[in-house]
C-alpha cells in the first residue's frame, strides 16, 4: 500500500488516513471471509437458526403471561410522589381514606364506579328513586366463592366510628330527595348546594366529584343547585393484601360491570357508564387482542411488497423468493427474541406491539442491501465468491447501523430510564437487533447461497426448472417466452450489468436521477425544506407530555368512554389533594393559623382545622393555649355527631398527663377546567416547593401524582440519552471512518429527520408518552440506517462532479432504500384500522419516521449535497494530471520510435 503525501498535508493526517483505510479494509476482509464461510456451509447456517426458533417458539407458547400492574409499567419508577405516598400511608391508612382522596382514574385498590347521566335537558335529581333502586341492587348483589355468597357489606371499606360501609354522601342527598317526594314536599325544600352541601346529620360535605353538569339557581348566595345532568357513585372495597380477598374483589367488580350493563337495558331514560379497578388494565391489554389480526394482515402486505419489489422480468436474475424469505427471516428472529424474553420471566404488555414493526424496519433493510450487493457483483464469478463480495460490500455498513441500534436502545434500557414500559421495550429491542443481525448473515445468507447456485446453474427463479436455450425459446409461443425469458435478447455486448433492468433501478437511472438534479428543480426543493423546517420548529414549541393514561387504551373501550364523560361533567374540580402535616404544630398560635390560611388560599378545603375554628367562634370559646385547644377539641368538638369523622384526620399522643397532636391532615380541592390532569400537575409543582420554605412541615399527595410526577422529564429522558449516545459515537468515530464529512452529514441528516418527526407528530396531536418516545428513539436509528450508506457512498465517490456522485449513490443504494421504506410504510396501514389510541400513536409516529426519511434520502440530500462539501475538484485534478502524464509518456514514445506510428 502506497500513500502519496498531498501538498500541505501533515504527517498526522496521513497516519489517520492510513488507520482509517486499514480498519475499513480489515472489516471488508473479515466479512468477505465470513461470506465465504457461510457459502461453504449453507446447510449449517440454515439449520441452526431454524432449530433455535423452534425451541424458543415453544417456550413462547408455554410461558406467555400478561403484565397486569399498570402503575409499574407506565408510572415513573422513581418519583417523589411514591416517597410521599409511603410517608402518608405510614401516618394515615390510604385504604381507609381512599374515599376522601378522590382520583379520576387512578384510585388505588379495588372499587366499582358508575356515572348515571340523564337525557339532555333532564335533571338527574328528579330521578332519585331510580338511582337508589340501582344502588340497592349493587348492595344486594352476591358473589359466590367456594360455596359462600359475598355481598358489598362483606367486602366494603368500613368507617372507624360506626363500622358501617363507606358510601358517597350523594347517597344521603338522594335519600333526602326521595323522602321529600314521598311526603309530598317539593324538591325545592330540600336544598342541595354545590360544591359543599349540608347533610341531614349536620355534616358539611364536598360533592363536587359526585354531582356533575350542575346549573345553579341565579343569584343564589349559598350556591343552590337548580339542576344537574350526572351523578357519580363509587363503591370502595377493602384490601387486606390476601390473594383470596383479591380474587373475591375481582369477581365482585366483574359482576358489578355486568349489573350496570343489565341496568342500562332496563332503564332507557338513563345512561350508565361503569368503571372498575381492573378496567384500565383490561382495556390496555385489549389493544393486543384487537391488533392480532391486523398484524397478520400487515405481515402479508410486507411479504407481498418485498416479493414484488425483488422481482424482475428476467426469470434467471429475479429474486422474488429471496424477498419473501428475507421477511420470514425477520419473523423467525422476532419469535426467537420473544421466546428468550418469556424464558427470562418477562411479562407481556401492549407497548411491545411495536417491536415487530421496529425489527422489520431494520431487518429488511439488511435483506434488501444484501440483494443490491448481490446485483453489484460480477456474474462471471462463482456464486460463493459473489456471496462473499456481497458480504464484503454490505455488512460493514449494516454492522455499523446495527451497533448504533444496539447502543440507542441499550441506553434506553439503562437505569437512567424511569418508565418501566420503555425499559422493558428497549431490552427486548436489544435482543431483537442482535438476533436480526445473526439471522440475516446466517439464515438469509444461506438462502442467498442457494439462490446464487440456482442462478449460476441457470435455473428458473420461481419454478426452479432449467431455463431452455434461446433457440428452443424462439420456437415456443409468446407467453412461454415471457415466462422463461432470462433477458438474453435485452443484453447487448456493451452492457456489463443485466441487473440494470430491475424496474426500480431503471426508474432511478433513466428518470428520477436526472429530474431531481435538474437545476430548475433545486429551488423548489429548497423552498420545500424551508416549509418542512418551519412546521417542524413550530411543532417543537408545542410539545405536550402524555401523562393521560387513556392514550394507551383501546379507543372504544369502557374506560375511555367513562373518562370522556367524567372529563365532561366532573372536571370542575381537581382530584382531592391530601395535605399532611407530619410534625407537631402549635395550631392555637395565631401565626400558624395565618400560615395555614395562606397555604390553603384559593382552594376549597375539607378541613377539621377550619371547622374547629368556626366551632370556637360560633360558641365564643377561647382556646389560645395548648391545653385549652386540645381539651376542647377532644372533649367537645370531636364528640359532636357532625364532627366525629374528623377523628380519622388527627393523630394524638400522650406523654404523661399531656396530650399532643403529632400529625394531622386536611384536604384541598382546586377549581379546574376540562384539562384537569395538567392543572393537577401545576398544583403539585406549586405546593411542593412551599413545603421546603414554610415553617409548617407538610407533604401533599393524591394517587394521581404517582402517574404524573415529573412524567415529562421521565418520558423524554430515554430519547435524550439515546440521542446523546449516538451523537457521541458518531463524533468519536469522526476520524475512524473513511471520510469525516460522512459522519458530519449523517449527524445533520439525523437531526433534521428527528426534529421533523417530533414537530410534525406534535402538530398531529401526538403527546409525549412512552409509545411516541420509543418511536423517536427508533427514528434516530431508522434515519441512520437509510442515510448512512447513501452519504458514505457519496463522500467516497471519485466522479468529476457532485451531481454525478449523487446519481451514482442513488443508483447504488436507492433501490434498497425504496424497497425497505415502501414495505415498511405499507405494513403500517393495517394499524390504522385497530380501534386503539396506542396503535394510532404508533401508526402516526412510524408513518412520519418513514416519510421524513424517504423525503431526505430522495429529495433533500440529493439536492443539498450538490451545493455543499465535500468538493470533488481534487478528483478531477488528479484525473487530469494522470491523463497529462500519460499523454507526455506517449509523446516520448512516439519521438523515440516514429516507425511505430507508421505501423499503427
């Protein structure tokens, strides 16, 4: 190997160039030998992957188990809200207080919930008798378990003061309305206020989450209710932690949902929407059941597209079965990866639906690149050497892109990822990428060997019969000549590559390449890119986090229907926020009282402290010291029937003869709009910092916070880490690739595609949830997969002009890119018909990833690369110098031997 020093080049530059070429040629030599080894032992490399698939496929069938813990999957694994939950639970039992800590869809434990909606223009309060009949049916509903019948009274959460079932206060209001109707009183005499109403026993109750669609009496000082559209009732079940109790509770919830469906059939004047604790998981898993048939249709479409795109009119060189076998190779590698996942005690969840599409998008790229590499080899070589040449040409680039896939998803599976569903998905993708790589160079490589042997022996690519001679074909009918045509009449003596007749290559060479590099087309491409960049930037400024759990559920499921009705009629108030004071406090101190008022300002409070202060003021009682304050609290206030329930909100301790309040709690509810979840996050972010600067030591908690606490940061962290990992690898390998500008252009292209997908998916109403984040990680790699071969071929090309270089690059890699992206996009179409929010998100994101990559590979890069470096002038100068030197040598020879010219 000889390196000539370029003028102005340093010794370091020469050594770097030598190192890059040594590494590149060493890798090519290694894969050439690997291709030879596979071509000499095709049966072995065909058998081993098939046996592995059979073994792990059976484990897939035997060990399949769904993951039922939705909180573990989609809530941030490490969050302050979980620590606050543990602390709050250590002070006050959350199971006993879950009726007070109202949460929209994230209520802990077992429960059944129903919304009763009147017809438009109706008043649900006028149907109190019907609602109470439904309520009695729920209380009397029996569940049989091992010969014993259980009713709600056996399973319910009990109140501490009288050991009766905890029921919503709206039931008491409805009973008062019914009694008024039976005693011929007008309903107006039973005054119902909103959101706080006075009950018959004297208690003041917050019913903002139990009464919805409320219209108030005009100019009413006590906010009296004129009419209401909806009532929400929740039945809370006790949770003891035993398996038996949980099974009975699950059966009760199932019977509850069936009863609500039956009641809907019996009461046409009401609309009933039911929800249970298992509903979210069931509707989350329902996506997988709905998508099974569509995934098979998707596979058939990909098989058909791959088969057709690998076909030619030439029956000898056409490779339809190789396209088919390439897709099947990815399928069996995915089955093997799934078997390994379940053998290692993995549990299935619906987010894993994206893995077949992710694996197919990367795997088929390697398949089509190997097919293109085969077409670029010389036909006069033995088929084993042609396979080795194809490996040497293709596998270096495919190894690099597979490594970047592994790095990106490996970073996503790291401990930095705070969403368990994302971590599990990335772990599976790492296994799938490794198996894809192994199966392509082994199983598909063996298929390529057998196909090459058939071609060398002149066998038909479909019927596998010997192709007749040209003289024999000339005597046969036209249809027979068409079926058995090996392209001999199209191949002329000056045409060295008969594969140029492939319809995609022909289209690119004869039509598209000339059109996209036309000087009149380039300004429109620049304008198109400016429009693309503008919309992308606009979308990136409007990103929303997708903490809403319904984004992952089947779109026509009961949970989604319930959530939409709940959001419409019960979104006036936020979830109930528990305000826990976990240190002794001087409640009798005026300064402390003012601090508590300041903290609760702007909230609707359900507080023993506020009620106690009102009680003291109403009785003109003075309690300005500790002994009086606690004495009156225990001996008088908490003895009143209307205040007895506040005993559950205070923890007393006794030191000798002195009583102390060591902890207490109150409840805060904020007025909100329909976007309740976002405003709940804002409340949490507003209250939590105050606990650090206020003299009052408190924590705030609601079960919803566990799902939303720093969700935006948790869900975006994997894509940031993966992007940083890929960027770091590309920068560190700047001087280890053949041309550093190749990495530079690759970084720019991937960044443009990634930001384009991010911005456009936001404009398409896709939030940043775990599915869209996984798609963004995949987009990084999908862009590299398709742009890298095109860019590296361009920067290494030695033609005179950039235009000619990009034409050659498109001609060399454009076929594989177009085959793969078209198969990928066509395979996504069935997802559009799966009625699930999860698959809608998957379809939108992957469609944008494929479309933006295709736009860059075939429109943006071919134009922009003709404007910017690397320059091709030095190649032109080298060729001119060589031509001039050759001409001078010829002149010298002519001067020395003029007779030779005469002879010529």
